[in-house]
C-alpha cells in the first residue's frame, strides 16, 4: 500500500471533506524547463511537510484560517509542459466552479500559466500581482513558449494588467515586452515602503497573485533554482500582500520555485507564506479566531508535532 502523506497543516490529506472545505491546496510538482538548479518538483511536498509545524493562530489577522477547511488535492502529474498546463487549467477551473479558493504549489513557475488561464476565464477584469526576481517575459526560451522564463509573456495573453515586484534580473530582449510603469525593480524599492501604495493602485479590484520564492533575498530563501542577490525581506513582502488583501479582492494565488535542500528553514518560510496570505485573504472576509490562549494545535486538528 502506498504511503499516504498528510495534507497541508497536517490535516489528513484528501480525506478532508471537500464539500465543506473553502480552500484547496493543489500541488503541481513539475520541473521540466528550469534552467539551472533542478528540484522544484519536490517543492510542493516540502511545503506540505513543513506546514504541520506552523502555529495555526495568526497574530496579525487574529484568526485560525485552517478552520475554513483546507482540502489538499491530488498532485497534478504530467510529462510535458503543454499537458501540465492543460491539466492545471481544467483542474483549477473545476474548483473555481465549486466556489473554492485555490492555492497552487509549484513546481517551476510555468505551472502558473494554467491557473492564470482559469482565473482569467472565471473573473472579469482580472489583474495579476507578480512577485519575482526575474521578469519572466521572454516570448520563447530554449525553444519553448512554456519555459519558466516565459510565464509572464504567456500571462499577458489573458490579461494586460500585470504588476511585477522585486525584479532584479532580465534579458535585454525582454525590455520591449515590459511596461516599466508596472515594474517595481528591487534596486528602487529595497530601502522604502512608499512604493507599495503605488503598486496596489495599479491593480484592478480582482487580483491573482503569483509568487516565485526567489523574490526573497537568498539570505532567507536560498532554496530556489535561480537565486539572485538583493531580494526583498519577509516583512516587506508581507506588507505588500496585506495592503493588497485589505483593498482588493484576492481570488487565488500560487507559490512556486522552491527547490528543497537539507535545510528545512526555507520550506517552513514557504509554508508560512501560504498560511499567512490565506489569513490575510480571510481576514477581509470577517474570519475571527479565539484569543491566543485558546490556540488550536495540529495535534487537535490532526498530526502536529513539535520538537
């Protein structure tokens, strides 16, 4: 019998009642086009494995978002980029029809293409907030339009309203593909938060967020396929995300490009990022928690252990 992994937050995987869950975690362990360090296909499970060690009470949001119900879906497996994108698109579209909030876990950044296609078909006037070290705006790379370096070029086929944050690496050929007024380069924003309100104003009311973990400085996120020095800090990213959550409607997001190593700290950072952003999303929807003294542990919820 195959070993069953617990789902996100240590909840018992796809044994959680799908009908009652508000949130779906969708692992997409795909890594066929990454161009340097391989291993992003191990990212989704590493995030899920780290998640039971989170504290489920979020201090900022004063909530326990896991109580909304988190269903961890079966991972999408595919041999080619086109097959993966088609499977992701059809799967996410089905969840959206069921009124679920979907979080896709990569995998290389190309997994976002199918999800973005689903959201653009489901919501009118969708905008995308893109957090990344790289512009990812090549039309093709290494002979493929679906390379992880082309994800934002493909996203523009579904919406022109894309705001990119944290960018500090791009090819000269990408310059004509990007709107400099919608791109917040890391060297211009690293020492101030004043840019956040300007970035948020450029978004429509309906927002999808795609987060490549290399947006963070490699000092706190070394476990990624193409690390770039000079990245953003934890609280800078969270301030941006919370500002968006408080003023816009976040309809879904993905977290991609984690390449796990022997160090578990980056895995935990990615898991906490997912849980924190979910807390921000549902804070706006009015979710309230008990006080911290009544903290719910994962032992109560399923299988949490602390060492």
